[in-house]
C-alpha cells in the first residue's frame, strides 16, 4: 500500500532536486537519487513506487525545473496532494503523468508513513484519520494522465511521433 510523505508550505523545486544535481550536472541516470537530498535525506532511497506526497500551500514553487518533477516520476511517486500548487509545477506533473490534486484537508489528516490511497475516481485521499476530499481534475488533464503524460497523449492522438 502506498505511504504518505508529508511536507509543509512553500516546498520549492530547489528542495526537490537542488540545482547542483541537475541531470546535465550528474547525468540522466542518477539525478533522481538526489531528490530531497538536503530537505529529506534518505527520501530517494526509501520512497516506494506509488507513494503519495502530501503538502500545504504553494507546493512546487520556485524555479520551473521540470527535472524536479522528472525525478519524482523516475522514483515512482504515485501522486501529489496539496492545498494548492505553483502553476508551472502543476502543469509539469500533468505533462509527465503524475496525478496532482488539491485538497484543503489532506495535510491535516495524513502523517508521515501512513498507509494512504489516492482514489481519483471517488475524489478522495483515504488516510487512517479519515478521507480527505480532493478537487477533481479537469477532464482534459485526466485524459493526459490516463495516456501517461502529454507526449504519449499527443502520440496516441496522431499529433506527435510515436514515443516507443
């Protein structure tokens, strides 16, 4: 079962993957190993595929580093739930195929390490302390996520060359 990783307000992309560990600095095969290396040492080693990040206000603020989202994708993060998001970060998540939804109460209901379930269809995050209501994604964003990201979506709709 996916576990919760709870963060506070104003979590910026520099905390997710510091610039000194950008893919062009350390390589496309290893940059994800530095996710949260300063803010949460051990995260990259301990996160499991499907785990859910939960945060407060302004999640993903700061620079618009797409590689911060790419690192989370490579590590298998199953979704992100926060009170609200920086718009570019939000769009980068959708584009790379990571479910990203808003919830006013998720951060108060989930604790680090809790077993949680993100149910996009029912619009809830299930936690041991109750269900947090999530704001449903727009239908177009849901289509992109279902396709596995914007590149796969465009390839499936004949608007982009195949990615296989």
